[in-house]
C-alpha cells in the first residue's frame, strides 16, 4: 500500500507560478513511476507529467516548456513546478504512483489549482 498526500495548490493569476508537492508513505521502496494528473470539471482525468525512479520524464504537450516534474527518492516526494499558468490549467491535480507497468495505481486526494484574475 502507498499513501500519497498533495500540497501546494491554490489561486494564482494567469502567468503566475505554483509548486505542487506530493509525499509518499507506506510501501515506498518499490515505487517506480510517480507523477501528476489533472481533472477539470466535466472532463476526464488526464496526464500532466510523470517521472520514473531513474528520472525519465514525460509531459503532456500542453504543459511542455512550462511545467517541470522532479523527484526526491530519498524523501519519497515528487514535485510539479508550474510556470506561466493559464486559465485552462485550472483543475484538481492528483499525485500518482505505481510499482511498475501493470501494477496497481495509487492516487492522492487531489489539490485544487485555480488560475484566475
């Protein structure tokens, strides 16, 4: 079992920045991929960015060049630095973790990001 707790969401003006953090606990030593997904009202949850234990990253096209995912394996944390935020980035952001391809997915409770002037 893995427990994930997000923090860092909030209200920001367009063009602003936020940094999301996610702390993992439980069976952390075999976590392989960690990442972030988002879900806006009326839409499906979608990938934002992921990072493997070795540091390989993937990003949604919509956030490339603006968002940066990073990971501290020693602290079992994953971060999402979000710059140049747009109103369309507003959503609930969920932390994600798994133990490898085909294994169970773990989710945090979500943190709200609102981008508005």
